[in-house]
């Protein structure tokens, strides 16, 4: 069975702008605040269709596609 891919967010780089949240058709990305720093979080990577919308929407290239094994 081939591996699936899911977005990986570099939280140190993420500015928390929310563009990836708005772009995701599956609605699996949310914004969270940790130590006064807002960043995106993938809530259900297994539901990702690897469409790349979040990657394209990120203005600072804080998201990449990574292999995901359920």
C-alpha cells in the first residue's frame, strides 16, 4: 500500500496568518496559540487529500508535504 502524504507545518516559521486554514477544502487545519505564538496545526492528517492548497496559500513557505503512515 503506498504511503499517503500530509502537510507538515514548521511552527517556528508559521506566522499564524490563517491562509492555510481558509484554503484547506477538508477543514483539517486550525490555529492554536502556544506561549503567545499563534501557529497552524493539522488536526486530522489521515483525512488530507494532498491537494497542496495549504502549501500554495502559505506566503512564507512554512508548510511542506511529508509522507504519512496511519
